[in-house]
């Protein structure tokens, strides 16, 4: 039984243990997906492929490339989660000789390697926030700048990205940039898990049966599936999707007797198999928004029927507590998720007893001078706005700059700030370059600096900052650090003009 619509990874392409090596399109939902792919492939639109681990996202992405006008040009596949934050930037954009310790020669990045073709970024949600900024810029400008270089290199690349999580939720939690999400999700392709397309199970099983039967060295008849074994395959939940099915068939080919694969030969008993194929999603999966809203409506109807006292107050507290847990106890992320200010979130958490009474009584110190001024230099719009709101709520005057170059312009055109909050990784002029200029300028050198970065390796690069904080920032720690750093400002210097 040979599938009529079969896609496989190239034989020379090594597959990770969790990655599917083949995909078929026999189920009606899969055929609809194939039709959609054929519609999207000829364009140059960026594509976001969404699906659980093992559903064949790379195979689909390769098929999009093969059906496009870029077929015959490079297809470069990269797993963003397989590299450390310090290495992935060099791999993605390339580097020049001497850009960092160990850079003994020039090296092109993945964008340059994929020039004229397609770059497939698997698990794009694992990219650190600073790299998301640079990726967005490359997609907008269609050029890359290698680490240690000043000259941009034009690139002609179609991006196909993949993820096994809901990037919408990552955006709400502040771990994925909204502008990058909309840039990569121009066209969205969703691959259903194997349990939701039962028509593909047996064709895939027969394909893998052929593959491993041909590779088997043992004598004896060619293995075949017995009807009970086929029924067992259809009844299993396949939480590992295509890769789990491939492993099950491989094992069965090795252990079956007389060439007959029975249910006892299939290693599917370790996971509970439902009676039919309507299997609940795995715990990490998130229900579609329409299903989530319907579940919420059902729960509300039940509460309305009970008519408990203080219903609104109970709902508000439940939402606030749930959002705080979802944001991993980050007040700023909770505020962004709910569309509220941090001060409102903090007040509610204190009211509900989520924050300890001591935290309520010991608010972060207010600025020592009512006109204390902080310059926030940060390229991320959301982070910059959140820090500004936090500082203004605490009584500071705040000015902003999106990179080091703009910060220098701000400093030469107005009052000297008491503290500079400086992001280290930014386009145009980063924090290290800004700090080098600031330190040699007699007008600016006395301004204390709080350096911030999401990259844990950034703290190891000398910058001579007065304080260093890792993103995501804890609001109270941030305010306390700013207040403490402000005291390092020489007496009488706070109100001096720069020019």
C-alpha cells in the first residue's frame, strides 16, 4: 500500500531524533493542507508553519521551497533552539575575523548561505529577544551586517519559520516581539497532529514498513501488518506524532515473528490509547481561541446559575491571579497581558495577599530629589515604554532613546540625567559603544549607568557600568537599583546642562 502523496526528507539530510522523516496527504484535512501549500508556495511571502513536535514541519517547509520559484536554490534549515544565545547570533548573521575571541577568520551566516533560496528557522520562538530585533531588521532591510563588520551585505532570502508553541501567547507574555510575529506570520500553515488525521496513519505505517523491511538483514518473510495491528495503530493517541509511529514500526519489524506484526509487537502500550481518534491535545498544547472562549462561557454560565455573592470580585481576583501565574510572577508582563498599568496590578496583588505584607509596606525608594531624571536607552518599544511607566509612577522624570546614537543626541540637547538605564545590545550604536564615548567625555562621564540585557553572556563583557541587571527585570529590584545608583552622582552635578 504505497501512499499517493508522500514527502520525505532528502537521504543526505540528518534528522534529529524528534523530527519526522516523512509525511503523507491521504486524510482529507491533509489534502486540504496540500492545496493551501500549493497556493502559497509560488509567492515570496514569509510563512509560519505551526505544529506539534514530530508533525513534519521541516518536510512541509521544504515542499514550499520546492514548489516556489526558488526551487534549485539553497534550502538552509536551522533549529534556533539548538544553539546557545552567544553562538546563534554569529551563526545567523556571520562574523568577521577578530569579532570575538576564537573568530580566526571571516564566516558567512545562514542568511548569506541561503541567498537566492529559502531559510528555514525551526523553533523561532526560542530566539532571544535581542536577536529578534536584529532578525526583524534583516527582514525589513533585506541586508545583514556580520558581527565585527560595518558594511551591510544584501541578501535575497525567503523566510519560512516554524514553531510548536502559540507565538501569540509568547507575545502576550513579553517573550516574543509582536512586530516580528506579524512579519513572520504573513502566511500561516497549521499542521494537525497525527491523531487528528487518522487517514494518514496506515499509509505512513506502510511507508515505514517498506523502509525498515528493505533495510532488515534478518532472513525470513517480509513483515506485514495484521488487521489487529492496524486497528491498534488507529486506536493509539500518537502524542509523539509521525516520529513515534516510525519508531513503533521500526521496533515491530525487528521483533515480529514469521513476518506477521501483531499488536504485541507494537510498543504503544506505554501511553494510554483512547477508544477512538478524538484524542485530547497534549498538555503543552493550547486550545484554539474559539474553543477557549466557549469553555469560558460554559464556566460563566455555571457560575451565573449558582449566583454566588461578590461574583465580579471573585472573577477579577481569579483573572488577576491566573495572569500573574501565567506571567511567571512578573508584574510588568502581567500588566501587559491584561492591558493594565503595573501600579494597578501591584495594588490588586497586594489586596489579594499574593504579595507579602512586607512588600506592601516597603515600597521601592522614591527619588531623593523630586526632579530626578532618568534616561532610558532601550531599542525594544515595549520594554522602553514599560520602564518609563514604572519610573514615572515612582516620581522620576524620564526621557527616552532607542539606541546609543539617539541617546547622545538627547544628551547634547537638554538637561543631564541623574541616571542612564542602558540596554547593551541595540542596533546602530550598542551599549558598549555608547559607554566608551560617554566615559571619555568630561561632560557625560560622571553620569552613573545601570546596564541591562537579556543575554546572560553580556555581563561578562567589560562595560564599567555602576550596576547590571538581567532581563526580564524585576520591578522592585529595578527601582531600588536606580535609586541606589543615583546616589553615585557627584553632588551638585544633577542639574548641570550638557552643552
